[in-house]
C-alpha cells in the first residue's frame, strides 16, 4: 500500500527564506521609527512642560529666578539627551531582555513563596484520621491550597498572555492596534519549548516567526518603559522646581499605560489625575504631570504614524508566516506519526482469532 504524500518540507524552507529577506527591512524600519522619534521627542516634551509651566501653574514659574529657570531647562535637556541615547534598536532589545529576566525572577520568587506557604500549611494540618472525631458540619466546604493537576499557575514570563475579550473588542490586547494573535500562533506559543533565554538576547532579531512576534511585542513594551522613565524623571524635576505639588508615582503611571486607570482628558503627553471633592477645594486645578505615550506622539506626528504603519505591515506578514508554518509543522508531525504507526503495526501484526 502506497503511503499518502505528506506536506512538502520545502514549504517551510520557503517561509524561512521569505522571513530572512524581510528581517533586514524590518530592522531598518524599526531604526527609522526611533530616528523620527528622537527628532520629534524634544519638541513634544517641551510642549508638555510648557503647558504645565505657563497654563497650569504660571505663578510657580514666575516665582523662579533666572538661574533657577536656566537650571531647570538644563536638567530637562540633559534628561532628554540621555533618553535619546537609549532609543536604539539594540538598546531597546537589551532593555526587553532585562525586563524578561526580571519578570522571570519575580515569577520564581512568587513560586517559591507559594510552595513555602503550601508546605507550611501541609505541615500544620492534622494528619489523616486525626480529626475523624470532629466531622465538618453538614453543608460545609473544605478548602485546600493544592492547585488542580492540570493548572499552570506560573506561565512563562517570556510568552505574552492571550488578550481578554474586552481587549480583543477594543484592540488593546497588544501594542500593535488592529491585530490580534490567531489561534494557530497562540498554539505555537503554547507548544514552544521553554527556555530561560529570551529569543532576542543575542542582540539580533530572531529568525523564527513566532519568536520574532514576541520580539516585536517586547520591543514596543521596552520603548514604552523608556518613555515612562523619562516622564517620571521630568516630573521629579518639575516637582523640585515647585511646578508640581508632587511627582506622580511610577505605579500610577504604569496603571495608566496598561489601561487599569482611565484618567480625565488632558493635552497630549500630559496626565490629569482625578480628584476627590475635598481635594478640589484645596487645589484650584487637578494635579497634572508629564506622561509621554506613543499613541499621543504618533497622533502629533504624521511621519511617526507612517513608520508605525510600516511596522504593522511587517507584523501582519510575520503573523501570516507564523500561521502557515504552524499548520505545516502540525501536518508534518501528523504524517510522521502515521508512518511510525504503520511501521509499528507491521512489526506487531494483530493475531488472528481462533
């Protein structure tokens, strides 16, 4: 009996060849996005700080003497230049690697604490049969800390979690708007062997479509972290100059960036915090601070929006490659399993019934 033809392994090679051709242009477009961002970021930051100093708290800025104003502008310029020096593809990939390792370390710490508390709970519980004389009241429920056998309470910190239903509807599950990971790609992420090393730790873009999608995700998150760090440093300088009551805490900035808090409307790259009624009687204006966000920067600059569309196009193409590669790999695995099954069946033919 002739074996059915399996999928052509050359198809996977064609996908790899297409990806190898696309990676250099993807790198150039990532670098171009950052170049445009470095060029426009000083003006955007100056506009945000100017609004705080001249519109929100002009009295505070007028109280500063010439030396204090010069020192403030010098500090803001220095912070901007330092941030710009880190806005390169390699530096952001390095930051993404550090963030992944930090998340891995925190996950291992949480796992260790969980196992320790579980062991302590098991050690303090009475041995089996010790409480047989004191049965639970009728209708009681006994809770245990042991998780289900099929549960995985410690997902890999290197794999993005699937978006929730709300994120899918709003298009906020991933930094690239309007594009969600398909079931095939999510399945490839789930079946990808875990490695303590992130796929871009070598400083180069991965040559596999699924890790490359992860790399683009991590690159965008690292860029958002750089802008958040710059925003926090600027807020500290403005607070020291008396232009802000206090710098906005970093966890609050992160909560806004992740969509956990929906702040009131504010000008681009500024954050206005909601106030309780008793606070409104003390402060004439709601507290505001700088928060540089890619969505605001791209809305301000058409060139940056054009660069973002190019990156989105790359991501869509890589996403299609990942889907196709996953289907081909599954077909190859199924074909190989069929061949093994036929081979094993011939070695162990069924015995005829008597």
